């Protein structure tokens, strides 16, 4: 059974890239195109890891992370969150970490780095 990874991302091109990359490793990608849908998906589905864009059209990724961490669904307090963002300003990584993210990755997405970051938290189903 594949591990479920939630990707909260409003850019369809990034979504397709990450979907292909992760499915090639045996993961199942759950997609959300905005922050509120992402929070709902996290609360209603079994999710092993969350990839979170910071710049979203409704609520930003920092708020998404805070809502996920404070959810009534207890497992979300410990579900790994990887912030994936084009923000590269000083202090952005610290802001993401203080909002509840575990790791900060910058865009453009490097597929090998993505695989390594994801597999550090959730071993690839193909390698199990």
C-alpha cells in the first residue's frame, strides 16, 4: 500500500511535476489547489506527509500549517510538513518552521532533493 502525500499547491505545472515524481516512487498523491481545501483534506484523509506551498490564493501556507498543527485530528500534530516555496527572502525559512513546518525547500523543485526529503520522513513504498 502506498503512502499518502498531500500536496497543497495552486500551480498546475508544479502539481503535475510532483505527482509524476512521487508516483514514480510508489507514493499516492492527494491534491489540494488552495489552503482551505488542503486543511480539509488533511483532516478527512489519512495523510503521511504534507508538501505545502506558501503562496496560496486564499490563506497562506503559514496559516495552513498553523491550522493543521492545531487540528482536532491528533495525528496532524506530528504529520511531517515540508514547505515548498519560491520565497527566498531572509527569514522565510524561520517563519515556515515557526508556523509548524518541519523542513523548508525552495523552488524550482529539484526532483532528487524532493525524493530525499520525502523519503527521510516516509520511506518509499517501492523500497519497503
